[in-house]
C-alpha cells in the first residue's frame, strides 16, 4: 500500500508519541527535507571548526610564555594560531613532531605535541560523525506525517437513493478491499523484515498477534473435533496512538484488544441428506436455524452432492471446468437477548453448544468437490484420505495415486471477542469484560471506564468507524470466497498439492491478519476519504463533532515522499551551534579588549616590564596571539629584513605605506631560503629620524650645537610638553642622543669608540 495518493499536512505539528515538547515536528517535502539535512551537516561542520578555534585560543593562551623558548614552542604556537581545522592542525603538528623528534633538537617533543594531536583527531572524528548523524533529527519519526483530512468520512451503505449502486459500486469495492487486506497481511504480517514495498504506509507495518496452537476447545458439549490442538489468536492491547496512528494526547487515547478462538467442528450428528427439488441431492448441515424474510430454515448450510465433473479415466486435461474449493460462512453476534437485534436477512441462531454470550461466532464451511489431492491430508478441516482413481499424466505416460475429501464438508467455528481499555486507569480497573464485536450491552460498561467526555467522544467516533468498515473473518470469506484460502496457491487444474496437518490454523491466521490490516486501513481511509467514485455513500462527521474532526486531522501515516524533522533537535543544533560560532568570533577580541582595558585602567608601565625581565607583561599573551598570525609573522619577517613602513602593528592585519614593496626570497641556498635584506638605510627611517630630531632641536626654549671637539650644550627654559622626549641619531664617528629629563634639564649622550659620555 503506497502513500502517493494521500494528502499530507506540510508544516508544524505535534507528534504525541514523544510528548508536547519532544514531539514538536515539522514536515517538509522530500526535496526541501534534503536541503535541510544538507544544511545541518554543513552547519555542524562549521560548528566543529569554531569549536576547534576556541580550543586553539585557550591552548595558545595556556602555553604562552614571555621567556625565551625553543623552536618547538614557537611552531606549536604558530600552528595553534593559524590552523582553521582540527585535521589541518593534527597534520601540521604531526609533521612538526616527526621533524623535532630526530636529533634531540627539542626536549620532550612527544609529550608536548602528541596530546594536542590526539585531541585534534578526536575532535575532528566527533564532529565528522555528528555531521553525518545530524540527519537523525528526523529520528524515529523520519517519515511519519499527518493527513490533511480534507475529505474525512466513511461509508454509509444506506445513504444513496438508488439501491442498485450497492451492487454496481459498493460490493465490488468491498471485494477489492478484502483481497487487498489479505494480500497485505500475507506479505507484511511475517517474522521477516517488513521493510518491503507495500508495507510502509501504516504507523506499524503489522499489529502484534500472539498465537497458541494447542488451545482447548472454545465451545461446549464436546462439539470440537479435538479438545486440544485448537487455536487462539490474541492481539494484546492495541494503543490508539502507537499502533493505530491516531495522534492524540494521553487524555484522549484508548486501547482495544481482539481475541480469536478457532476449532474444527464435528459433523457427525449434524448432517442430513436431502433431495432438493431445485438442486437435486444435497447434504444439509444443522448447527442452528437461519432467520430470513421468508421465515428461515431449520438448517445452517447445504451442499449439492454431485456438482463437479472429471473425466472418467482420471486423466489430466486442460479442457475441463476449473475445479475450486467451495466456502461459505455464517455469523452470530453475542447478545443476552436475541430480540435486542433488529431482524436482518439470513441471521443465524446457533445451537447451544456453539452459542457464546460473550463472543461473536463465525462458522466456516469448506468443500472440495472432486478436487484431487496429490497426498493424503490429515488436516481436520481439509481432511482428504479417501482413495480416488489413479491420475494419468498424458505427457509422461505415468500414473500416480490421488485422494479426495473424506467428507463432503469441513466445518470450523471461531469465537471472536474484543474489549476497550482506558490506559489512564489503574491496571485491573481499566478494561471492560471481553465481549462480542457488536454488543448492545457494551455502552454501559464503556462509559464506566471512560468517564471523561472528550475521551469517550474520541472512542465513540473510532468505534463507529471500525465496526462499520473493518472486515471480519466472515466478511473476508463472504466477499471473495475461495480466493481467501492459502491452499489455493497449490491448486492447479483441479489438483491440490501437499498440505500440512495444521492447514486450518494457517488459514485462520491468514484471515485474522487480513482483519488486522483492515483495522489499520479503516482509520487511514476515514481520514483521507473514501474513493471519489463512492461519494454517493460518503458520510462525514457533522460540523459540531469537533472531536471526530480533530481525530481525522490527527491521523498519522508513513510516507517516503515527505520528511518529518524533530523541531527540538533542530533547535538545539542551531542554538548551541550558533552560540559556539559567536563565541569563536567574539571571545578573542573580548578577552583582548578586557586585558587592554585592565592594563590602561591600572596605568601599568611597559618600561617596568621590559626592564624587570621577570614579570610577564599583562598584554603578552594577547599580543603573542595576534602576532603569531600569518600576516603578523609575515610583517615581522619583512620588517626585520628592513622592508616597509608598517602601521596597525597591534592588530590582525598590518599594512605598509602606499607604494612600498617588500622583500623577495633569496635562493642563494635553495635548502635554506631567506628574505633578501635591505643593504642601504631605509629612506623612510632616515626621514622620520631627521624630522623628530629637528623637531626637538627647534623646540624652544632650548637648543643643541655641536663642535669638532665635543658637545656644547645650551639649555634654556623649556615647555612642560616636551618632558621625557628623547632623540637618537647617527653621525660620523658615533651616535648622539638627547633626552629631555625635565623642563630645565636636557641630557646629552654621545657614543664614540664604543664608550658613552653624558652632558647636562
């Protein structure tokens, strides 16, 4: 059963199987769902990258040291600063480990690098797996969807004014549906995996069914062929939400249970030959009288004795009528008083041994007129041990024995019960007694265990659906006859292949599985709407039946054409992931800003940390993080080689003055390339130094003059604004430095031949 013809709700809804919060769900088309899954996988990868960058930032700060360190320290810091992904860092660190490990170039390279490599690999693997399994936000509800229920309704056979429509439209539809349900039960109600085509429409591919193949006789007075070896099929408690797909909160749920007890029935003492004026010689079976519009009969079933033809010579031939099984049925609904039921055509009143006031009784009659069995059959319903004439195979010119049915008719009876339960009540007090499917006494018991009006209204609508639309065993046999038999798969040209001794049990299980498939389909068809060709029979809920309308709009199915996602899972991925990404983008500048603010607020002195040499500078870790970036390392290399007038050196992106060119590689030693150093003094440095020196010399009210024999100092009254100003310049033969120590003091320093002299 495919879901292509079902109208599905697109958007947000609550899957009550997982509660109000965890059950928040959004359904998308398969294409849009694929886009969402792809986005989540990419997003998780981005989160993994940001998480790694956060780890690198913390490790870089943790390892930061203002003391002189070896090469492995600086390479580790550079890799941590400049590796965008964990895989890249793991590979670079592994290469560094291999390089430094040989020749004892650094101390403890394994202990210093291997833990970070392992961490990087584990983090990469973790987020890689998370990226793959991010699609699991579809989780258990991957293909569970809600029906739109635009044509909610069921079939009312009495609605059309033209009664012929029942024969021309409704009966063929029922026959097709019965066949469809039996096929579904045969294919999907197996112990083999149900992930096969046609088994993926309902919330549960199959409803539970527990069997006891050695049960006692369900009827009285020894009417069963055997007191043991009979069959019980019990569904257990079927939940309206989990098993039938009626999506509802706990307060509106109900449970239902079905029990089938079947046994072959004795024919001795219940069959009488009769000569019918219309059919000739017949065998009548009496298990209770039949009431009908003409008064009824005193027998239950009759069978013509001579109703088949086979060649006298027993030869096989394709030119004879196709022989087939004959099967009939009768049904009695449980009731304490027959007058409670409105008279209906062909109503059966069973004999006392078959009467069950707590169960509906179905009788099934099987005949195999002149069908030849290739092997003796000991099954009590198909019993065929009577020798027949030998069969001649015209092609191979061979003969072999055959067998025919031992009795004209095999009889089987099934007692069918059901009960409703309220899952909200304590165990032992939550179920009505087992009863027949249609029992006038049921309403009294049901109202006791369903006191909540809304819950009872939901149950009432569900009861009206399945009692009017679900196929019972009697319906299956009545609508498609012998086509409901599994044994027919071994029947060809009137010859039946071997049958096991418990074939009747297999047939019973086959019918019950079809019944359960019909139960599953009842609620789905009611929500989606019956075929448009049957609109004349369509009866939908009234406008004031809000509970019924709500149930129609809350019917779940499984559809591979759509994808349902867990909103909570998506929200957690997006919220936590976004938080990690924002933290990655904002943590480093926030920490740097806080450190600079703290440094400025306490008016810390750079020169103190530079002169002390022991106390680490409060900005060292922040500046090391900034200056081990790729662009800052590049700036340091070119600046050391004498190139560029750099600005923004305390940021992430240093730049040069307009038009300046930087160094190229020197390949004098191809095994040790370096940047070409600038041989002449940099023009920009000379100009800057000259401008600063001249600014100090020209600053009033002091000046400096130089003679050939030494320094002559003229100190005049100075402005407070140049206090602490220092200038240093190179001259022929030495360096002259001037320091403004105070408004009234200028210190001059001269270095010649490696010695310094000071003048004030």
